[in-house]
């Protein structure tokens, strides 16, 4: 229905409708509110993003927060001009720590740079012309960080716990810059606890490099509440088979899955993620993925829960471990 602009009320209604339309054309969603009236719509004009030469710019970080590993993080911004990606533009990124960086956008309007020396939570502002956006970069919070370059076994490792058939193991540092976990009972399984993870109930990841010395053996990670309540993901390194098993309410469960590489007598990288009730395993060798797998945790973690490295199945099976890091997510 056309407003009657010959009357004051009709003219105001027409002005309201036209303001909403014009704001929409500039990418601003506006609705009329009786509490703010026309002044509320007029205030929305300030939300229009414009730049030099009549262009309309928009910039945003691809993430609102980033994690800095060893003080560094790669941040990315997306820049638009008139609602289309803007390439070849130089974006300035400044930190609340007084650092400053620049990046140039590609054909997709994306520019990236690596920020360094982040030792505490830092806010970064990406700016182009008269538009800007902010993101936070925080240092990774390590629960443990052990490279095995020196003997720190007394601080890293706790007790051994039998998992099946009264399993047992020993742990010792080797001058080759690794820890050696040795299974000491045939047809048996045990774990060696990691002291700094005991009682962790938050979500976290643990990563390490390991090497099974013999033709058989395993490398795995265990969540342990008791001898009848534990879960494990492990790599049966003398084949491409991997295992998920443990005890749930006193009943043993086991399932297997396969990777694409036999991993014994090789330095292999493992990453385990415990997030909510999900337990995940990612195995890589020579920067190529061997397998990824996730399962649902049957037990409830608490302040008495322990975590450790797997040791099995034949007597004198030996597995090397180094570069053990765990961090919150």
C-alpha cells in the first residue's frame, strides 16, 4: 500500500520504509522499533561499511581465536570490496603487545601471516581502509612437555598398573634421547602412568613419537580408573591392525581396525585426543596418515583417573618414547 505523502504521518511512514530499503541496499539489516523510532533507523547509517572511492569494504578474521604453539600462530583474514573478495590488498595486523605485521590478500580475498613471541593472551586487530576486526591469540597450555633429551623420568613417569594377566613393565631413560618401556611378562599387558596427567578431567591432546624395537609390540595410550574400568587405543605395530579395547563395568570389550602401514622398527608419530566422551587416535609416519579412528569412552573420568603408555604383549617387548607433549583443547 502506497503511503499518502500529503500528510505528515504518511510522509513519515514513507521515510521509514525508504530508510529500511536503502540500508538493506548497503548490507545493513534494519527494522523499525517504536521505542527508538526514526532516530533508531537513522543511527543504523553508521553500520554501513564504506571505503575510499565509494567502495564498501568488509574484513574479518577466519577464526575469533587462535592457539600459539611455541609462541607462534598463523592468522588469516578475509577481505571484501562491494561484497566480493578483494585481492592484492595489503592488510595491517597489529597486536596489543605493540607488534605489527602485514599480509597481502590472494585471489580469494584471504591474507595470512604468522605472529610470533606470543607469551600471554594477545588481541590482534586487522585493518584495511576504515574497516577492522579483532581476534585473540593465546599460548598453548601444556600439561606436560618432555622431549627426553635428558633423564627426567622421576618427574615424568609414575607407577606401573597391570591391565591383563598381571602385566608389568619397567621404564628407563636412554642416552639416545628417548625413554624405553619394557614389557616384563609374556602374554600380559600393563601401563606406565604419566604423572603430570593424573586427575585431568578437562579435554586434552597427547602426542608423542615412538619406536617398537622388535618384530612385535605396541604403542598406545590408556585411560585408567581401575583394573575393571579402563580404555585403550593402541597400535599393534607388527601388522597394520590397531585395537580399541578395555573393561566396561567389569566386562572386557575389543574391536580392531586397520591402518595402511606396518609401524614396527620405525619412528612413528601418535596423537590421542580426549574430548568429552570421545577418544580419538591419529597415527602418522613420514608426514603421511596411517590411520585415524574415534571411539566413545565408556568410563567416567574423575580426579582419580590416571593416564599412561601401553606395554604388551610378549615378554621383553620394548618401545621407545620421546617428544611427549600434552595440552588442553
